């Protein structure tokens, strides 16, 4: 009885051209985003979170990147192969995106009004005056005080937090069905972070859109997401509801991430860190790519890349020993 | 609230500050306070006013010959003296300034527009980059004045050919400048954001990349303005530029060359016009560069 997902990513493999040939940044990534979902994607830098998100809208430079395999299904279309015109119609209208750095995401020579109007005029053919009115409404919606005055200002007059609010206003202008937020709070200070997360949460409820929040910060994910995907070295290693993931992480990497979070009870001076570093995409590693850093590695781990296996409903893990029936949990 | 305005901090990429309209006033204030910009602006403004109001200033026809007054040295009646046909040099220099400054202005504007278009297209449509830039390289491999000489020779010696020739000669440098900054701008987040909003390549190019890439070009254009005046003088001196009897600074000098030892004033005053224009424009450009390029802040 599960309804068809809003966006379905299946076996996505993205490669980039480098001096030494094609390097695989993301391999065999599969997950669904349902209507109104609240998905968190977590992982270290270089784990492929952003590459996955940008691939969903085919935003990588042509010529230096390619999709070696995979399908991104949205509204009956494969976004990886749809004509550019179809994608332009979907970008900004159905699927929108907010970036990490609000300081550089707004064009310095256009007013806030111009930049919010751009999406509205592109997708909804609004008149200039109507778009301006809607821009003010949107600024109100993202809780910018004195919207009617702010709308005519240039980005350099706004603080980082306000700029991120403007970016969100632009993203939700056409009431998208999916908002991808790529580290939306990383560049902001902590109080503003909380405000932006709260805003995203409220907007999600108000507009009924799905949100895919990408972050390396487990705290942000825990606070926001209902379901979490953990990525490591270009692959999904665990996919579980947020409470399950935080209470009973199964993959040793997820365990490591949890252990490396500072907690109020623990000894703050001794923060756990996972030994080693994330491997280069080109590095040859037999079997599981987390194997060399894993404290629980077994011979089976070196034999082959483990599959992403559902160990219970809504919980998938890519770990050979722990996804065996009756394996260590 | 924490949402305080960040005020006038230097934010945004270094290539962009030129056209942010609200900041324009700030830039304007900084420009007006800049010493070499002030001097340059005064010189250029003075020459422009003199050229525009030439008919009011002299009231003499620049081509009117008074053979009785040939080769009169500067005096009260003829402040700059007269030439071999008894024409008033002051009048001719003023009218010549109209032609020379006009050529400089038009060449700077045309080569700026063409250079901006070629540069931004090369940066945005990567497949066109190599062909366009190799063409520009080919043009640049000729010395500008030789190229212009060839083109004016081919098109016939007229003011229009001088303008076309100099535009062709100065487009490549402008194209390179704009391409370089557009390549930086196209990688910035707000360009990606526009793409995500569903904007087409062409729209992104004109609305987002171009306005943020033209700052360095504006500075370059002031120098092209000056070079064009010099080049026009050189072409006219060589006989392929603006043809007599229409005066230009270049051809007044060319005509005076035969009598340089007896009537030095014929060549001196148009020469001064050229020098002052070139000096003024260069100072103006220096000031503009200092203000627009944050890396050189305080250097002027």
C-alpha cells in the first residue's frame, strides 16, 4: 500500500574526469524520497552527498562528468536522460535547492526582488508587479522583518542568516515538491542555525513539500530528519528511521559517527574519532571500503563489496557480518 | 535580533563590485576622492567641453582660408597661430578634437561591447571557446597599428574605416579580459543557483555572468579610448586616416609636418591636445582601476 515515491534514485553511479581517467565519486546509490518526506543525508566530506544531490537535477558540468549507471525517476521521467528543456522546467519549480554558503549564492548586482522574481517569472509567467507582491509575501513567510522594504535591497546589505532566508524564499517560490538543502546551516553561527532549521521544518509542514537535508552534522540531522541515509566513500552504508539509527546503529561506521559526537554526559576532553581517513575514490580497496578503518572487520569483509541489505522494514545496511541473518546487531 | 545589516563590508567576489547599484554611490564617492581620477576627469571634461562647444568658442569656419594670414605665429588675433592656408589653428584644433575624441569614444564603446560579447560567449559556451579565442589570438598577433593600417587601406581612408579598423584591433584584448573574469564568475554559487532555478544558459550569461564580469573591461575601455586617439593620429599622419579638409588632431599634425621648422605652432597645439587627452584618460583609468580592484586598494 506504499504510494509511489516522489523521487526514486536507483543504482546511481557518477564519475568525473580526472588526469588519470574517470574517477567514481558515487557508486550504486539507491533510495526513494516520498511525498512530504523529511530525509537527512549524513556523511564526511567527500562521501558523495552533494554529488548525489546535484545529480538529481543533472547540474554537473557536461563533458567532465558522466552517469555510468542509474536512473533518477521523477513524475514518470528519468531526470538523468530527460531533455535539457524538461529539466529546466523541473528545476526551481518542482525540485529546488538551497546551498551551503549564503554569502556567495546571491547575485550582487540584482535586488532581492529581482532574484526572487526570476523563478516566479520563469516558471509561472508572472508579471513584474505580481512577482514583486509575491516576493514580499515570500520574505514574510521566511520571517524577514520589514519585507516590503527589504525586498528592494541588494544582497550586500543583508546578514548571512537573512541571505539564507532569501535563498529559502527563492527555493520555495514556486512551491516545489522537493527541497534539497545542501548544508544549509554550515556557514552560519549556531543561533542562526537553529532558526533556519526551525524555519525549514515549519515550511515543510506548511507547504507539504519533501525536504532532503544534507549535512555532516549529526546534531542537525537528529534535530531535523525523520529518516537518515548515511553515506561513506560514495555509497549508502545505512538507511534507517532517525530514532532507530541513533538508538541502535548497525553499521560500524554509523557507530563510529555516533561515538564521535560530543555528549553532555561523556568526558568532553576525550572525543572519539574514527581512526584513518576516508579513502580517495581511486584507492584500490578489496571488499568493503570501510574495511581498513573498521574495528570489527572479518575476512568476509575483504572478499567483496557488501550489498545494501534490508535487515528489517525501513532499515538497510551495507555490512556483510552484520546483515547476516542472526549476525551481530 | 541577530539580523543586523552587515553594512558596507567588502563582500562578494572581487570581480563583481562594479555595478552593484546601491554601492555605485559609494564607488562614486571613492572615485571622486581619488586624486588621479580627479585630475584625469578634469582634463577629459575640459577637452570634451571644448570640442562640443567648438562653434560657440571660435565662431570661425575651420576650413576658412585667409591666404593673407598664412603662417601667423600665435598672437591675440590667432591664439594658436595659422597654417599654410591661413586657417586658424585654434579653431582647427577644437574641431579636430571633436573628430579625434569621437573616434576614441566610439572605438572604446564598440570594442568594449564586442569584446564583452565574445568574451562572455567563450566563457559560457565552452565549445566556442577555442575557436573564438584562437581568432582573437590571431588578431592580437599583429601589432594593432599595422592591423588598423591594413584595414583602413582596404576600406579606404574615411572616418568610418578608422573606427572599424581600430575596433577590430582592440576587440581581442577586451574579449580576453571579459573571458577571464567570466570564467571565474560562472563557477560562483549564484550562477549555479540560477541554473537550479531553471534559468537557461543564455539567460544566465546575460543576467548573471556578464554584469559581474565587466568591471575590469570598463578600466580597459578608458585606455582603449586613449590608445584610439593616438592611433587615429598615427593613421591620419600616415595618410590613411581622416582626410583633409576635415580636421583631426592627426591630420593637422600631418599637414604641419612640412613646415615644422618655420611654423612649430601648427604641430604643437594638436599634439598638446593628443597628449592631454591621453594623459587625462590614463589618469581616469588608473583611478577607476584603483577603486574597482580591491587588490590594489590604497595603492593609488
